[in-house]
């Protein structure tokens, strides 16, 4: 037996966690889940062997902790390179960078996420408020404890779903696997682990915050893009004879004698639309970081 190999599964995972220091915490969570699931499965398949014997037996095929960490790092680079959308050509001029947002794929992912966030935020908020209220209300009944356990477990699953949405739309790497739950541990210990994990409560806080965030995102995008498009379209509407119908609170928005304002209206509309796209891309980046901070378990660090 290799003396350098850990002799217990927790020791193996601890060394793997240390070997993964500095990498993306979402990647670390996936790697730790895969390693623990594989080792526990091998241990269950060979009941006559100790943890040390199982680790030694799989070291050649699965690898030592340092080797596993290197494999995950290399694989992550290859996968991210393959999945990454082509980057737009770098632009040197200020105008090029300003209008270049139009060809950046992250812009549209962030824009769609901001539009979707009001629906998902409403659902998440309702889920947490309803689940917490029912948990408190049922606490005096015998079904109260099973209900709150089911609620917490389902909330953690929803966190994975939100993570996939964030990764696909915002490009922020999120966990693709949950935290491993050792079925060999007593039920009370497994339940206690869910309640003591800070990210369980971080997820609930995130879900509660998604309602005001979602409403804000949706409102800003819809109002800004609508106003920008309207400012671009107003001169053309007047040009094609619809000026008498373009009114705000009963007053005409354009004076036929003020045609010099038409180019200014179009320019202001274009600037507003592109500024909104820049804002959407920035919000997408910031929201991705917020989601990772609140949804990725501290056990992955």
C-alpha cells in the first residue's frame, strides 16, 4: 500500500480539497462530490475491505488526490474552451467599444436573464415565504418535521436549477452536482448537515432577494429599451404622417417646424438602447458573482 495515500475517505477528500485550493469553488464542489460518490460506491461494493484498502485499490484507476485535482483542472480548461462563445474582435476606439456590445453574446444572455428574473424571482420568493410559513405553522403537528426537511431539501435542489440558469445565461461557472450526502451516516446526522450548512440559508436569502432584484431588472430593461426605441421611431412616425397620433397626455410630441430635433431624438434613442445593453452586460456579471457567493456551498472551499 502506498504510504502517501490517505487511509480514510474523509482524509482523501480533505487532501483533494486542499489540492483544489485556488480553483473555482463550483469546480471544487463537483470534484468533491464525484470523488466521495465514487469512493463510497466502491466501499459499498466491497464490504469486506477497509477504507484504506479501497483507496489503495482505486488509486491506479481513479488517482491520488493531487492527480484528481490536476485532471479536473485540465478538463475544466478544455470544456470551458470548447463551450466558450467566440469573443468579438477587440476594438480600440471608444465608439467601437460602445457599439461592440451588440456582437457580444454575453449581452443577450444577461438581457434575457434580466427579463426572466421577474418570473423566477416571484416563484423563488413565493416558494421560500410559503414553505417557511407552512413549516412554522405545522411545527406543532407530527407532519411538521418531515415537511420542513422536505422543504429544505427541495430548496437545495432549486439552488442547482438556478445555478444552471445562471451558468447558461450569464456565463458564471456554477456547480453541476449537489453536495454529497453519505447514505451510510445516520439520518439525523444527514439532516443536521443540511441545517448547519450556511449555504442552505444563503440560498433562502438569495431567493428572497430575487423578487426585488427581478422586478428591478425587468422594469429597467423594459422601460429603457421601450423609451429608446420610441425615441428612434418618433421622427419616422411623424415622417409617414402619423404625427397627429403621437401624443403624450394630449400634447403632440413633435412640432412640424422643429425638424432639426429629429436627428437628436434618433441619436438619443440609439445611445439609450446601447447604454441599456452595456448595463445589462454589467448587471449579468455582477449577478453571476452574487449567485456564486450565495449558492455555492462553503464545504467546497
